[in-house]
């Protein structure tokens, strides 16, 4: 049998009024990734080829996020926000291509799994016109209630329109609906807005399908799969659920998390074998940690690649573009940005390494700063292998330090240093015997005893 074709319509046009935020709701992040990115990845992983994202007018940032995550996705603009059915119809052109199945997925349900999307399509293959994802939330407030009879779905009642008896129903609409492609458009076009909010509700598709003598069913899943996010409170709850899952996955894969509840991960954090993560570490987007590395407490990593057996922290900050070679050491209060630190190189204390290359086995002394920014442009610093940079050195970029060179501590280096050379970029020390007391001018008068002039 030929595989059934499928179109996913992702609704993301809502303003997210209940978030009280200038940012569109679907761009809020869970586990370091936008709600929209979570949903679109699930759609892609479910093997759905055609995707339509419905955005609001002027939401270029939402369109850009959709493109970034799923370049093949088409975007449609819903000019006025008149409800979820109205939003789905913004993708009418795609619906008219008559895919076998249509999945309408809400952009604010980030935990939807590819397997669940597949499962929701199975009743369509068996002849149903509408299949709705159902769940029993611990708090049903805000969700549409499912009115069922046996395994038939009779109607979905939005909370604002529900009677007290209907509100007591604990089976709710998870916000994902599968529609058979051959009747979808006819159903969607018949949906009206005779309800309290004067919106075109997608949920009315159930009653309309039944009126057309078509079958509607509910497919029940766990709450965490369909958790919808409307408020900052729900966003925080979702984050907690996401973190629990990510920590468990990391532990299951063999990562040592000494205090898992204190470690924050991103959906895309990748670990090798025998990695140890101490308490209170934050992993932002795009971090990869290779075998045997140790991330000490209070470190913050984003966009960094940590090589094998590397030691990071405590209190280290790795920013995007950091690549640490095998066995490198980045110690306390060291910040690295857009820099390659090659194998075995060390920056153990209090440094800033930005827009730089640090050669293999080089040693960066405490307090070394790459002065990469001149107020208008960024410049690069290149440090050769086996170089030694003395403590409290300012490397004024652009500048190159050759292999094996030695820079005396306290230097301000403004010119390139040849390989194996010694560079002392500081003023000579001056000694004036017995002068110390002269400078102690704050001593009360009378008690001051100046040394006799030499
Ligand atoms: C919706 C369901 C409800 C379900 C819940 C699950 C309807 C009428 N209600 O309620 O039964 O229990 O989701 O989470 O469908 N959107 C648009 N354009 C619009 C309106 C909404 O694109 O004109 C988008 C939003 O961006 C959002 C999604 O559709 O991603 C759902 O809208 P939302 O307002 O959050 O619906 P709920 O009130 O949560
Ligand atoms: Ca919602």
C-alpha cells in the first residue's frame, strides 16, 4: 500500500496575551529552544514532508525561526486573529493540494512527540474524518472538554462556553487534531463563530463532521505530551518537566550528574562517555562535551565544543564559538569566546580569551586579557604552541605570539612576538630606598618622620 501523504499545519499566529510579553508566544523558550522549534522538530521527525506555519501579521521573527528550524516549511499569514479554525484556513492553498492526512498542531505545545503525531493519524487510515488528541490534565482550567459516547467523540466544548456539568469532564483537548484530507476543507469552511468569544473554533470540527455523517474519535495520551503553554507559570512548569527529562536522558546515557536537580541542560546538549558534571552548571544551546571531560561547579556554557578529558571551571564561562582541544584546562573566572584553545593548553585563572587561537600546550597566566575590541571592530589574537604568557598580560589585538615565545608578566603586547623570543612589554621597575614613608601622607601630622635625604 502507498504511504499516506500528510500536511502539518502549525498554528503560531496567536499574540500570547496571557504571557504579558512583547515577544510572540511561540518564540519563548523551553530547554533553550523556542516552543515553535520543538513543535517543528517533532513534525519533521514524524516524517511529515509538507509543513505550513501560520503566523500573525508582522511576525517576521516567527517566520525566520520557522525557516531556521525547517527550511522547507511554508509560512502563511493570518491577517486577523479570528480563532484556530480561521488560522488553519490561512493555509487553504496547502489544504487544497489534498494530502491524505492533515495534522493541525498548535505552536504552544512543545512536548508533542513524533510517535504521538503518527498515532493520531492511524484512525484516519481506518476511515475517521477527525481524530483529536485527548488527555486528563491535573488542572483542566482553560482546556476544551471532550464530550464522548463510548469510543465516539461527540463534541468539544471550550471552557468559556461549557455548562457546569461539561466543565466537570476531566478529558480535555490536547490541541492537536488530525483531519482526513478529503473532507477537511468542507468541514473547516462550515465552522462558524457562534460562541462567547466570537471566534472560529477548530474544535467545532467534531460536531460538524458528525453532522456530515463522518466519524470523530479521541486518542488519549499523557499530560506531559500535550502540555499547552499560555502563561509564564505554565512556561516554568514546562521547563521543569523538560529539565527532568533531559537530566534523566543524560544519566541513562552514562553522564555523571552529581546533583542532577541543579544542572540545566538544553534540548541539544550532547555528551560523550564518562563525562562528569558537578552541581550548578548551565548548558545553553549547542554544547558538545566529549569523553572524560569534567565540568566543575558554577560554569556556564553556550555554543561550545569541549574536547576529551578537558577540565572546565569552577566558575568558567564558555561562550559561542569556543572549541577546547583534548586535555585543555579552563579554570576559575575564565571567559572564552569565539576561540580555539588547542590540545593541552591551559588558562587556569581569571582570563578573557576572545577571537583567538591558543596553540597546543600554551600556558595563559592569570589575568591575561585579549584586548579584542577597539571600540568599533573586533580583532584576532594568535598564540603559538608552547607559548608562555605571563600573568596580567594585555594582548592588544590584532597580535601574534609565535610558537614557544615567552611574554613577561604584566606586559602590554601591541606588536607581534617572534617564535621563541622573550617579550617584556612593561616599564622598568624603579627602586627608591626608604621612600615608602614619604608616601604615607595620610598619617596625622606630628607623628610623621621623614628619612633624611640620601
Ligand atoms: C486551544 C483549544 C482547546 C485546547 C487547548 C490545548 C480551540 C478553540 N481551543 O485553546 O480546546 O484544550 O488549545 O492547548 O482551539 N492561534 C492562531 N490564530 C488564532 C488563534 C490561535 O494562530 O486566531 C494559535 C495560537 O498561536 C496557538 C494555538 O493557535 O499556538 C492555540 O491557540 P490558543 O489561544 O492558545 O488556544 P487555547 O485557548 O489554549
Ligand atoms: Ca494554548
